[in-house]
C-alpha cells in the first residue's frame, strides 16, 4: 500500500470509516440541532443541505484528491504541487484551525464524558431538572477542565499509536450502533405528543427567519460537519491508495454525515415541542437538556443514557482524532518529530488553549464561530481555488482518476472552479455587509 512508514488504511473501507468517523461527531448531534434552533428551523436545514451538495461535496473531493496524490500533510501537499508560492500557507491556516477547533471541541466532548459518568452513577436519574444539571456543569470550570483533560488524554493516546490501530475496528461497530440508537429515539420522538409541531419547525422553510447570518451559519455548519476547509480530509486522503473513485467516496461520506445530522434533528425537535421547551434558550445545551429529558421517561433509562453518551463520546473521539492528526502529520512531515512527541506536545498545547472555553461559554461560542464561519469557509475557498485554478487540469485529472476512471470529472471541476468559490465569496461578503 502507498502510505509506507507513514501508515495507511486497510483498504478503501478503512478510509471510508475513518473519514466518516471524522465527519460524524458532535457537529451532527450537538451542533446541527442547536444551530438549526437558533436560525429559525426549516430554511436553515434547506440551505445546509444545498451547501453540502454544492460546496461540501466538491471540496471534499478536492481535499481527498490533494492528499492522495501527494501523500502529504496539508502544508506539504500544497508545497509539493506548487513549490515556491504562498499556497502552503493555506495548509498552515488548516493547522491553526485544527488547534482552535480541538481546543473547544475537547470541552464539549468533556460534557459528554460528564453525562456518561452521571448516567453510570445514577446522578442523572436523581430527579433534578436537566436544565439545572447542565447549568451546574457549565457553571463549574474545574469540572469541565477535568473532563476535557480526560478526553484530550484519550485522543492523544490514540493518535500517538498511529492511524491504523484500533480506530477502524471500533468504528465499524460503534457507528452503526449510534445510528440504531438514534432510530430508537426517533420512534419515541415521533410518537410524542406534539411531534407534528416539532417536525414543522424542522422541515418547513420560513426564509424570513433566516437572513444572511443564518445562511453563513448553515455554510459554516456544512464545513464543520463534513470536516472540511482545514485539511483533515487532505490528511486522511494522504493515507489512501489510488484505486478508488474520489467522487464516490466523497458522496458516500457526505451522505452518511448528512443522514445522521438530519436524524438528530428529527429526534430533537419533536421532543422539544412535546416537552414544552423553548429550544432557542438552551443554545449549546440543547442536546444535553432535551435528550436526557426524553431518556429519563423511558424504561431502563440509566442504561439507555449510558449507552447514548458512550456512543456520542466515541463519535466525538473519532472526530477529535482527525483534528489532532492534521497537526501531528504536519509536525512529523515538516519537522521530523516523532509521532508520539508530536501527539503529546500538540495535544498538551491544545488542552491549555481550551481552558478559556471551559471557563466561559461566551468564549467557547466565539471560538466556535471564528472557526466555522471564518477559518473553515476561507480555508475551503482557498482549497477550491487552488484545485480549480492553480492546479493544471492534467494534474487535477490524474489525481481525480488515480488508477481508476474519470467519471464526473467535468461536473466536479465546474463546481470547484465556479459554484463553490462563488457561493462562499458571496455569503462571506454579504455577511460583512459589502452588498449593502
Ligand atoms: N466534523 C466533526 C464533527 O462533526 C468536527 C470536525 C471539524 C472534525 C473539522 C475535523 C475537522 O463533529
């Protein structure tokens, strides 16, 4: 296989699992429902899906292609294809985005850990309202920092051992299990009292509630959820050999990711309305209030909440691994660090950077928006411009086809050259008010 001593996936299925593991995470179950609730519901969902198709999939393909054809980290990949220019800085932006995202991602994943622990010890079932449970957690910086530390240790421990060990095998079982669990919750949610109102909020587009802020939020959510714009897919693509269709891989990963996000929305919103909650007030706490509230009403609730938070934690872990892997691959390739010093060094620094997010929800929200609404869209735009305009068409075609066919190349290239860049630029410019 092509990865050599850098490590590689055990074939195509391994790559798909790892890339889907990167994409599916807190972005789907935590961030998507909460963003949807804050941006008016159905219209947000519609713009989100359009962004996945028109911008997300083409950029996903571009990233995998860049990684696969260079077998390098994001900085090295761009340098290999365009030596001497400023393009490697795009890879650097991705490495920085990895630092920023993982810093607060570790805090939210820490909440998941705390809820898992509370489910195991029965504290979650002790009768307190879920809102007060969530508030007491987020009101305690120390408690959050401890769980964040535990989560970061787990992430570093996996990344230090290398890409092929363990992640794939665990993903194969646990991801389908997460989907199955969501389907069970879906059954409960859809038969709940005010399910129809929840579905109408989630599925009926009311564009007056959206605005350009909402459009940018939907675009940012697409980048975040698909792990795009910062080189995670370049890095994972660099461990992939070249027999498989990058287009088919990209479509497969994007559809799994979108399916799980939509499933989460279909679960959350009927429950929100049936419980008479006001989804807009919970913000980042939405899933952590609504889902346990539902689980408490089910039989064997301690077992179910343990299972749910364990699965969510695992989904978060496979995403965090990919975030750290971007930084680690960069340190290994560019500075010759050993894998374990890179993982421990970068992991330690990222943990420290995350402490302000554990101390202040406002800071966490700010870092989250900086990453998803600025860094990832700008990174994705530059990657699209690089692959669409800078990379000679023969090289793009060779990278796209690998050892296989070139089906879909023309349509894909049209999207990376025009559709995706124009969409991102228009939305960003709207946001800063350039169109009045
Ligand atoms: N896609 C991940 C999620 O949905 C988060 C992520 C973003 C991972 C960017 C890697 C890169 O949780």
